[in-house]
C-alpha cells in the first residue's frame, strides 16, 4: 500500500471514529420573553433555558414531545432527539413563544 493510500484510509477511519461533540444552546428568559426566540441545534444538542424572572415558566413543545419546568431563577434543559422544527411556548404565559430548528 502506498503512503498516500495509508494516509487516506487513516483519515477515513479517524473521521468515522470521532463522534461529533454535542453543544449546549442557551435561551434566556427575562421579562416574559425567550431570547433568542429562535435557535438552531443539531440532534444530540442540549437546549438550556435560563430563567431570570421571579416567576416559574415552562418550555413546552406544541407537538407534545417535551415539557420543561423552569423554576424562578433556575435552569431547565432538554436534549434534542429528532430533526425538524419545534415550536414551543410557556404553559403559564402562552404569549411567550420560541422555536428550535434541529438539523440531523
């Protein structure tokens, strides 16, 4: 086998064996607003809501896939498991809305 071929095979093996690193995407809740209102994620990423309000909130998927309770001055999170767009809202304050676009 030529050195070029060995290098190519090694690069293919390394690219297959190193998993992609999952990220944590943060959304702030402040004054009854999700900021940013829309975020992009990949399957396996975590979306974390940071509640700066003195009120309890939720991040509830409109399709019912997940519901995150976020106490006042606390954090809540969910791992994105499926690709697609996920609209969400706060059950306690339905005017609060957000969207997560999840890539494969």
